[in-house]
C-alpha cells in the first residue's frame, strides 16, 4: 500500500499542489516521527524536511494529529485485513493462528514505518488512545486464537495462554527493531523463520 | 540491585544531603526518562518530580548524561554478569544459550526500568553510542552461541542463525513492553515460559 517516496507509482499519482502528494507526505512524516518521536517533531520540522512551507502541508492534512491517525490506521487496517482473511477465520485455531502470524510478519515488513509508529504509541492524545484501543482489539483476537488452540489440544498447556500470546507477538513485533529491507532476508523467508521458531521452537532434539 | 524508592533498604542507606540517596535518584530519573523520553526530560523536570533543587541533584551526579550512563550500565552489567556465569560458559552451546535466556529474563524483570532505558537508546550521544556498543557485544555472544549450537546439531538449521538469535532475543526483550510486576507471573515462571516457547515452540503436535 505504502509507496516509497519518489517511486514511479507515487509520481504517477501526484495531483493538487506540486511537490508531494498526500501519500508521500504521510510516508515522510511517519519516518520523521519514528526518528525523532511524535512529540518531538513539529510541523515546522516536517516542512523543513520536505523543503515546503507549513501551508503546503496543511493543503493535505488538517493537523499533525491527522498524520498520526492516518499513519497508525494504515498499520491497523492492514493487520485487521489479515485477521479477516479466510485463512485466519476458518479451520483449526492453530492453523488460523499461524496464518495470522505469517500475515502479520508480511504487514510488518511491507508497512515497516507505519507499524513502527503504531508500536511506539503511548496513548497521550485522543488519536493515540484510539490506536491503542484498536491494537488491544487485535491482541484480543490473538489471545482468543491461542486459548482456542490450547482447548483443541494444539498449543502447549504448560504456559498460561495470555503469556503465550504476548511472547508470540513479542517475537513478531521485535522485527521492527532490526529488520532492514534489502539487507535482510525477504518477507516470505522471514515469515517462514518466525512460524518455524514460534510454533516448533529453535531446538532440534525433541521435535518430530 | 535497584531498590524501590522509599523502601526500607533505601532509607537505611541515606547519607550526605537529606532527601534522596544516589540509588533512589537514579531509579526515579530512569523511570522519568522511560515515561517522557531521555531527550524530552530536563534536569528541571527531574528536580520537580523529586521536589528538590537542581543543585541537590548535582550533589550526586555531574550531568543528565551521567544518569543515562549509570542507568544503561546497570542493565548491561547485569546482562554481562549472566553471560559470565558458569552455566553460560561451560557445556553444550544449547544449554549455555538456555542459561543465558533464563538469566536475561531474570535481569529484565529485576531491572525492568534500566533494561527498558537500554533498549530504547538510539545512539545520539557518546553515552548512548557506548551503550549500543556494549549491547552489540552482548548480541554477538548470543549470535555465537546460536551458531555453535547449530554446529553441534541442537539448533534447527533451516533458519539463518542470525535471524534465530534476533527472534529469540526479540521475544525476550518484548517482555519490557508488557510485563508489570505484581500483576504478572513471577520471574521464575516467566523464564520457564520463555524457555519452553523459544526452545520447543508453542505447538503440542510434533514435539516429543
């Protein structure tokens, strides 16, 4: 969904004022928020980074908060889209959970700056609290899948399901801390790696 | 090591100026850095939080950077102490790795504010770069243990060892995002949970 600044796709969709379309503006704003912190970034900083005036930014968005809302919703919409896919909705809970894990890894990699923004939100404003609410709703879906998979006998019962769910997505979300596109393995390879390690562990001995 | 503010241990060790000893000052400073960000916290903010003057803070430390150095080193010293333990130094690499994972979980839980500070360091100052260097050295130890355990046939060879090491400690480090003392399971239970899931996976079927 997100188009890298300056890519052909972005250039083709430019309209309104010259300089930047809304998508490119959002991408650069979110990257700046991630570098300096949302609170530490002003619209002046963003204008300076873009080489445009504040009023050119306000042509596209009403406020800094709107950029935050658009940025966090980009990540959340994609994550909920994965949860709504057939593979995450039908079948045994363990398989739906694996579908959700693999899809989430794909979203993290494809929407890296947006998911990074989302995962750093602390809830100081209304927009941030709304993002946290949606994040909790996603976590609730994960938690229920783990619980159901345990009831179906597929997830180990010797760890509390809430802890299992947190550690599982703790591993998934850690990707934003170290994954760098181009330098790392592709996202299909990464999804395989996460699924293998999370579901069957890093140890060879004892696995079938 | 860290003593909670106002606990009996802290009160017994007060000396010099009245109000706060250095340990308590450090604990409160680090907690404030975690809440507001290191860059976003001034010595004035810290004085206000403590209800003391800036000069009362400077009685204990030379600068805000010294507080950052002390805070990140607290976490790093404890992590390297685990890596230096016999259990992490002798025997099969997979067992040393498990010792290191369990010990790291213990450090994260016991030194939660200090490890949180460490994991959020971005490297903008000399002190931050020094902390990142030590963190990389710790990650190098983890990476070598994973590599050796794979050579010894104990870690799955179908995931690149560097990715395995990152995902393993991604799971461990995620604890700072959600673990809250008193409300969550104790640290021994948490270390068991992490070791079980990381080494043998969340799936029941297929494990011995």
